[in-house]
């Protein structure tokens, strides 16, 4: 992979931490950052040395405070659609990862930052986290999947309210709405909690983990029968070495040694 300019990577015990490192810009998403996120996730998804991914932002003030406004001002009705479609493609890559992805949200997660966090499979946030889709204040709407994922996570009524008012909500309300999985006091606790979750998942059968993610995504995929996706995936699991190992370990009262095969 080429040298990264906006991301910092750290792999510890097969858990890859991706830190968006534009602290002076509150980690705002520009095209360079999006491109690097795409290439990094493609690498991580294919790597045998990565079992799970944590995505976070540098510093204490922001996870991602939104899109780069200077780039937004260059959009027209001609190129705006492709701008949104590119972001949607990258965020779908994250959501479709068969390896679990946790957003560790510190500070502001607004606009594209909220959309990025929602594209991850789970979210852990610090008590100072703020979430919102304030695009209407700029005369646009969420373009990276926010209208869809926010509705899926918090329900139609609240999602419409948040997007039409542009209001921000704190970590307490985000937790109550189901937008985040956990709220913790500090950045250190946030990272520890994310690693704890991924560490537990790492002990499970990798192929089954990936298929759970795929089946859950099918719930919200137009034209896909989620029950059939589940049945198909269940059948595939039954043909794996991990299934043989898992059932044998259970009967022999020992811990399984899954190999992702």
C-alpha cells in the first residue's frame, strides 16, 4: 500500500485500528481521506492478519466533524450525484466487510462523520460524543447513506426529526435511541471496550461471524429475502471445517480451535 497521508494504522493482536489523522480539521472527510479509507479497508478485508477493525478519529474533539466544506462548495447538480455515489460505495464497502468493524466515536460525529460511524457494524462512544446530520443547514441532505442508515437504527420518526432540524444529540440520547452500543467516560475506555468486543469475537468461527454480518445486512437490502439468505448461509456453515471443529469441541468439552475453513 502507498504511504498514507490522512490515516494512521496500528495492528495489535490482529485487530487493526484505523485513525483518521486530520485533527486540525476535526478529521473532516476530504476526497483524499475517502480514497485512503477505501484502499485501507480493501487491504484489511483481504488480510489474514486482520480479524477485526476499529475506526476512530485523532484527538479528543472529533471522530469526524463532517465533510470538507471547501470541497462541497465546488459541487453542482452535475457532479453532486457522483460525489454522493462515491461516498456511498466506500461506506457500503465498510458495512459489507465480513470482518467486524467498530466505530470508536470521540467528540463530534456530524454529517459524513455520523454516516461513517453508522456504516460500521457497532459503535462505542465517549460521553462527550455528539451525533447529527445537519446537512439541511447547508442546503443539502445527507448523501453518504445517512437517510437510510439513521432510519434503520433509530426509527423513521426520530430520524426524520434529526435530519429536518439538523439537531445534535449527545451520547446519552444516542445510547437510548440505539444509535450506539456503549457509552464510556474516556477515550482510553472507549478503545479498551472496542478491543474487548473484537477480542471476544475473535474467538468465534470467522466464517460464521462474516455470515451473520451478511445476513443482517440482507434485512435492509432491497429485493433480497433475508430468510433465504440466512438459510443459504446456515447451509454453507454446515459444510465448513469450523462447524466440525465447533461441534466436536462442544461434545468433548474443550475450547474450539477455529481456522476460518
